[in-house]
C-alpha cells in the first residue's frame, strides 16, 4: 500500500496559468487527447476517407449527370440544334413516338421530350423543366428562328452563321449553357460547404452535447468549475470539438480530391470558385462553432439521454433550416432579393453567402457585412449558450427551464 | 482557518441552511455530521463556490474565499466526479494542471499520489476498470494532487473497505499535520470520532453542536451508568425541581444518566435507593453516536422504532 520512504515532490501552483485562455487551453488539450488522438477516431476517419476515395474513384462520372433530352423524328431538327448548342451539357435520345418519350420521362430516364406542335414546340416533362435544358432550348429556338428569318430575307443561313460566329458577342458566345454549367458546379460547391457544416454538427455536435450532459450528471463539472469559469470550460469543449470535426472533414475531403485527381476528373477552378471556397470555409467554421456552442449550452439543461434530443432541437434547427434555405433559394429564387437578404442575415449568412457567390457577383460591402453578421452571430450564440450553460450545469433535479437558465443570478 | 460565517440558503420555499457558522482551524480535521438533507453538501458546495449562499460569507484565514482561493482548495464531491474512460494518471495530471501546476509538476505530483495510494500499477488504466474503492482513491488523489491549502471532502469514506479507510484516514491526518484545514462529512460516526479533532453537527440546516470530540462526548459532563431494579419513572421525580436529567436505557436494564450542571450525585443515589436496590453506578462516556442522538431532535414517530429509546425528563 503506502511507501513510507516516498517523498512528496516540490511543486508550485500558479493560478494565473489557468486564467482566461490558459484554462481553456487545458480543456482543449484534454478533449483532443481523449477524442482526437484515439484509435477509434483514427479508425472511423480512415473508414470515412476510404468510402469517399472509393466512391469518387469508381462512382458514376460527371458525364452521366448531363440531362437527357428525348426527341421524335419530327423534332429532330430542333434537337440537332440543341445538341450543337449544348455540347456535353446535354444528352440526346431519339424515340419512336410521343408515347415512348413519355415512358422515358415517367421512368426518370429522360428529363424532357421534345415534340412538335402547331404553335411551335411542345416539351413534355415530369414536374418542371430542368433549368439547364430550358436554357439550351431557348438558345436553340432563337438560333432556329434566326436561320428561318435569314432564309426568308434571302440570306444564306450558313453565311449568316459563319458571320455570327466570327463576331464578338455572337449567339455562340451567348450560349448560356456554358456559363450555367459552371455556375451549377460552383453552387454545388457552396452547398457542399453547408452540407459539410451540417455533417460536422451532426457527427460531433451531438457527442459534444452528450459529453456536457455526462459531465453534469457525473459531477465532474463541479470539480472543474472550482478551477475554471463556465465560459472557459464551454469554449474549450467547443473549440476542441470543432477542431476534431473539421479535421475529420478535411481528411475525407482530401481523400475525395485525391481520388478525383487519380481519375483525371478534378474540376476546373476559376476565380469564382476560389471565392466560393473562401466564403465556404469561413462559413463552415463559423457555422459549426455557432451550432456546437448552442448545442453544448442547451445540453447543460438536461440530465437524461431521453431529454437531450428535445433540448437540442433549436440548435439543430439553426443548422438544418439555413442549409435547406440555401438549397431552395439557389435553385428556385436565384434571381430574387430573398437570396440577397438571406446571404446577409444572422444564422443564414454562413450557409447562403457561398452559394450566392456562385450565382452572381456580390458587392464588397455586402461581403463585409456578411462576415460581420456571421461573427456577431457566433459571439451572440456564445453569450447565450454561456449563460444557459452557467445557469444550468450545476443544477440538478430534472430539466432546467430555459427561462430559469437564462435568468441573471 | 477556514470559516463559514452566518451562511443561509434557500431552495424555493425550503430553507436548506439557516445562519450556519463553522470554523475549521488549520491543522485540524473537522467532521461534519448530520442526517440526509441536513445541509452538509450544500454548505460544502457553497465553500467551493458551486452554490451561492443567500447570506453569509466564507473566509480562509480571514480573507474572503474567491476564485483564486478556491483554485487552491481540494474538493471531493459526494457523487464521484471523474471521467470514466480517461486513464488514471492522465486524469490526475489534467486536474493538477487545472489547479495551476506546470505540466512537469503535474506529472510528478500525479505519480507521487498514485504511488502513495498504492495505485502505481493502474496508472495507465481507464478509471472505469478500477474497483470502486480504487476509484475513490483516485478521487482523493485528484483532490490532493495540487497540494491544496484546504480540503473539503463530501463523504470520502463511503463504500471503502477497512484497509482503504485506514489509508484515507492516514492521508487526511498527514494533510492536517501539514497545517491545512480539513473538513469532511460522514455518516460513519465511529470513524468521525476516531479521526476528527472537532465535530460539527448539522440538523435541518442549523448547526446544533460544534466542539472537540471530548467536549461533545462529555468528558466534563456528569454522565453515569446506573443499574437498579427501581423504575426511573419512580425515582426521577425525587431528584428535585432543579435537577435536569437525561436518561437513556442501555443493555440489561441499565440506564445512563446525565446530570445537568452541578447536580448532586448523592441525591441521585438516595433517590434510586428509596425505590429499590442500586446495583451499579459508574462514570459513563457515551459514544459520538449517542451524543449525536442527544443533540438531534428525533421525530416522535421514529422514537418508538429505536432499540435504545432516549428519555428526556425534567424532574418536578
């Protein structure tokens, strides 16, 4: 048992080491040591990375994603024009008649069927016309009308086309499909960051919340709070969890890019893409920190696992609603002022601004405002969560009502 | 000296602590006893700043206990507060660093306490792999690892085997001998009697007794064991109106008699002999448990359940 000859070591405690960020750093180190530098983290991260790598290398290529336009013999002329205008952005499939085309659309094998009509062209779709197909059809119709008008005026259409193609601002340069295609890639890139934030919050925010609850139940927190302030403990846990989640996401993303590079299908990156990436990374970090902070604060209110999910709903909502809004606005209201407003609104800005950048040029002042709002949202979330945490984590005896948790003591 | 001054605390309509004053001198071990819900844990949590008092203050050597002072205290909560899956040594180092030790000092201190408490073989084990007794030793080590200026331990002995109790007792004495105040709560009164220099009894949020073990067990009080065939109900009235006696029956028909103040022992002898034969009369030192029962107001409905009922009588 005890060894009488043991000598008590000479030690010197200096409380200033624990003040402010000092205490927070100690909390961060413990969280990283027990969650990041572990075998289970390494295994799960490698597994995710492997799945991402294999999926990107052997999964379906981007060419298959081009929308399929079916056409009948009587609409072949316009289909040929669409093909000439769209290039790889559209895939054509000839069908025998309208019935065969309708079947393809119903089975989801074609995005639309091109049919002749008395007034011009009839397009058969399942629900709504794919925007990319719609843009191509517009251009093709314009070109066909131009050819017809030229012929009526006695101008050789080929000469006209040749002249147009050599003129700046020509119809070919005006082919929206080219620009539209790149925008879609950037929109998906922007949404990818939003999805990444949601993924990190779901994968790591919920365990963080569980951890906070367990510290409360086991009363570890009582010992911790005799040394550090609640905000230090909360901040340390949130920072560490965010680092862990983003590390895992970065590894998975790296594996995906490596697979794309191996397959020779790395997407082209231009200035717009880089701006989306920059805004996306900032939005991702701030979005994750905000949601994780709120989740940790709200989790301190409860003592039982079955109460936890209900307590976390507001924080999960703050991740999922802006994510859904970003997708909806990008595809349905890309031209509306709703997108502009959402890209600068608290909570939404981190998810929506990267998508908006992919769709249109954004004035610098709006970018600055967006960043300021995002930072202010994070600070406000920390203030609210810190208050809820401090007002709840030492209280036992059931779920602490939010109003009581927020009450000034 | 660690001191609580006029501490009061309410939770809603329930008064948990009522004007509690308690002193824990440096170098002394003070046992804090009382029934469940008496307010022991709440007052300890107030000392550590985990709960806030509605009134009163806590001082260490006369200075208010603030965050800086609390960081220099050692605390062991009743419901053990450690991380189940974290390695033992890693855990102690973490708590030591949180108390302001450098990493090197934290490592050395953690190693020392693991060796001191016989846990050197388990330093790399997750806490949950240890027996409950060993987990409790780790908890004690966590409270001591930064060489605290005061120790506050809530039920440190509960669930310990006799060997672990001896180790814990020895360690607490060493810490007190280092010159720090040690306050611990316990329901094990024999242990408190054996270990503590002073004892404070809390009941219903009020401090009802406080003193050295000798003072409380009444070295100076006039307590006697009396064996007689006379019924106390017959001879107590003969003692006269000025004599206040407390009578508690013990084994084999004997009773203990506490005469208040300067009561005349001969008067007691005469009174008993008038109603029967006095077979034995000798000084009696009660245990702390008996003293505890004396000072705690036991609800009437519980008194009938006691095997050794206490009778408080005012001679008339």
